[in-house]
């Protein structure tokens, strides 16, 4: 029996001739918060619905807590879900909403209400139990939706774009609350978003999807610092992508030679350089600033070089440059990543260790 909280083995989901999820495999451990991240139509929401039982796989196996649930309906899985709209019953009070799940499943209503009050207290909502959802702020409604899911003691808690209805200024606070709750209750949680910053902030690991397949799985820092492909490098944060070739343990492009930790065979290649890793020097040549922006916490520059255009993000404490300035450009060892060609990526059956 699998020790994983969730496991997909060669899972496929088709809608007629369209393959929404294409032979993906991964495992999620108990107590982890794992995010599906990708552009619209990549298969992330379909994957979440396959865990919830709102969709059944066309092929492959879905396991929850070691049990094969591939053919089980949503009602037969011990899974809680927080929807984008929160889906609170407008005519019910907060405590009635929270206690609804256990009660409708035949549980003792009194015990469900007692447990609901305990969870509301933990979430800082103890004084709001008699209010209607319309009398709550967006952040409070979101916490009620989480409480309603937690009270059922699910094996897995699913979040479907939970911050899409939260004001932009509140998103940072609400996502911190979600992460704190997940850790406090030691919940196994799966989170869906298209927002890269949100995914980096809340996740233990991220599953990046593209065209129904898994592009890469890893921790936030691993995906940001060591993307495996052009798609991942370009999708997560800003990246400068430079075309060249590997030659004798070095990456070479016009006017640029960089040592490689993992040389690989001589071949055409691409490197990824994050904007904050580029070092600008007042003395020296190699680049010309074409655009300079002051962004409060940092300065951002566009620079033309012989090996291509660069986006550079510099601390506000560094020397300020202006458009037209000639600057030296250097890259620290380890400040760039050699990307794997898309055709060389491993199959979608990716280990989630």
C-alpha cells in the first residue's frame, strides 16, 4: 500500500478528441502543500477535479491514502474543496455553513456544531458564527469556506484558485493565512493557480504543467533557480534566454563564454539568466542601457549586448544608470542555468520526491 497521500499513475483525461491530461504521474506526501501551476488550458484544474472525483480518469490510476479511487464519485472520497466562489449558502449562518457537511452525511448535528465552533475559534472567527456570509468580508468568507472543509477531517484539502475573488491588496495576507492553516492542521493540500508569485509563496513543491503534461516538479527555489526547460524558465518569473552552444565544457554565444558545472555533449543550447543575477559595472563595456525604470524597491534596465537583449533588476542601493549609458555586464558562476531542449525532456512520468 502506498504511503503517499495522493498518487497519480499514468493518468489520462480525454474529452472526446481533446486530451486535457496526458499520461501524468506524481505523488504527494502527507502534510505537503503542492501547487498545480500553469497557463490556462494546461490541465491543472482538470487534475484537481480528478483528485476530487468531479472527473474520472479515461485511463490510469488515482490513489488517495493508498486506496484506488479511480472509479469513485466525489461523495465517496474523503476530500474537502475550497472553490473559487467559496460556495457558501447565503441563507445559512456561518456556523450552519461550517456544520453542514458532517450533518448532511448523517453525523450528529450537535457534535458537528461543537467542532465547527472550535475550528472557527482557531481561525479567528469565533464572534462571527451567527452572521450571514453577506455580512462578512472576502477574507472572512474565505476562512469560513476553509473551516467548512476542515470540519469534515478530509484526507486531502483542495484549493481551486482560492484568491481569484480576493482584492489584490489582501492576497498576500490571505495566502499567508492559508499556508499557516495548512501547517497548523498538518493538512495535505493541493492548490491550483496561474499566479507564479502565489505558487512560490505557498508551496512545498510545485507541479508545472503545459499542454496536459508535467513540465517539471520541484520546490519553489529549485524551479526558480534551476528550471529544466525554456517553458519553465520563461513561465516562472522573468528570465533572459540566450541562444548559443555547448563546447568543451563551456557555453558559448557571440561575445559570451561561461563555464558549466554540468557540461553535457557539444550541441546547440540555451541558458536562462534571472534579471537579478546580472551584475552591472560602471566601468567597462559590453552593454548599452536602452531603458531605465525606477520601481521603488529596485531599478529595472533594458540592455543591448552583442549576445542579445537583457532585462536587469538591480537593488536600489546600486549605482543608478540612465538610458544611453555604456555599462559592463558580468554573470556570477551559478547565476545562470543550462536548459534542456524541450525534445530532450523526460516523459511525463515524473518522480515527485
